[in-house]
C-alpha cells in the first residue's frame, strides 16, 4: 500500500499524490498533534513535525503493521504505534479507517487503544 510505504520511509512529500486536495486526517485526543489536519500539504507537514518532535523515532505503518483490510472504498489499518520523546516511550496499538474516493484518500480517522497514554506522550 502506497500510504504505508511513504509513511514508513519518511517520504512525507510523496503523500501529496495519495490524498485528495480536500483530504482530512483526524488524530484523536488532546495532545499537541491531535485535531483535524486538512489538505495534503498540512498532512505532510504534521507528519514531519511528529518525526521532528520524536527525534525520528516516530514509526507508523512500519512493516510489522498487523493487518490491512482493503476494498474499493475503504482501507483499515491495524497498527502498532511506537515513538520516543523527552525520555518517554509510547508503544500502543491504533486503527486507521481510511476512506477512498476516486482512487485517492478522502479522510483518515484514528482510533487508539490507549488514548490517555497517547495524550500524555504528546502533551
């Protein structure tokens, strides 16, 4: 899957062609990265910011992703979310519900296994 490959390789600029111009990524919680991120440029910028804030340890959609379910309209990723920041480590599970429209990503919604730990890590 092209999204997983771009994320795992840190190729955030390459994400633009995968997302519709009106794409939305919704990151759950109350942490510094949480909220709605609109458009390919903002989404790529936010992902780069996560890598910067974690000194490059942020790893999403890496090869050990647990499951990927795909149809013409949706993709569901069951993933392990790993990052280190300021002496803290986050190692949790997440699910991404990805909606596809015209062969490009319309929106991504994140669901987390341990929301309080995610919020604390990104606070």
